[in-house]
């Protein structure tokens, strides 16, 4: 089991971290959630039936871990916001993440901002399809959805993302020409 776990960790750790980082937008929280994913992998690998790829199975677990995290945050998030001192300088880590380095391109930065405005389901589909490069079939398996639901959510997400990008481009005066979202 140790060898199998090590192989899964080495092969997919970065992909799982990236997925979770795009979902929660916090490095430390994403690292904690990756640990939770691999704890669940250790506990449930003997029940893995091989009906999907290991990568798809890991993303399915990561999805559930992210959703559980969102549910846990709802109650205490408000308490933190109320107790947060907005007048104080907060401690920040200025070391860029690999994803942050890649976001240097202006259009990519805009798309990254707009991704936050999509629903959680839309964001999951866009991250899995376009950042993690999963097929529609693999995305459906990871999310435990039908392929048609993935296609519909992807279509709507791209439409919403394009609208947000055009709106942001007009507000910021970032582009003279219409912003395009490629499929």
C-alpha cells in the first residue's frame, strides 16, 4: 500500500493542489485540504474499484473535500470577518505560487478574477476541463455527474465567464477589442 500511495502522491499531488487552490483561493487551506484528500485515499483505497482512472477518483475525493470545507466555513467565516481588524497591516506571504506566476498575462489575470464570480459548479468544471485538461468523460466521473450535465455546465460557465470578462474589460478599459473566451 505504501508504494501505491507514494505513486499516487508523486504523480497527482500538484494537480490535486492546483484544483483545490483554484477552488479555495488560499495556499495554506489548499495544502491542508490536499492532506485531507490523501488521508481519505489511505482510508478508502481498498474500496477503489477501478471503474475510473486514479486521477479521476482523486479529483472526486478532492471535490468532496472542497465542498466539506465550504460547508464548515459558512458558520465561522462571518465571525472572522466581524473580528478582522481592517486598519491593521496583515501578515502576507509575497512568494508567488506557480499559478500566480502563470497569471502574469493580463488576459489570464482577468480570467482568473472572473473565475471567482462563477458558481462553485461552474468553477469546478472550468478548472477540471481547462486547467487540469480532463476530458468531458473524466470530468463527469470526477464530479459524479452525467456527461450532458458537464457539457451544459461548461457551456453556461463559458458564457458567464465571457460576460464577466467583457464587463471587467469595459470597466478597466483593459481592451479595445472584444474579449474572447476560447473553447
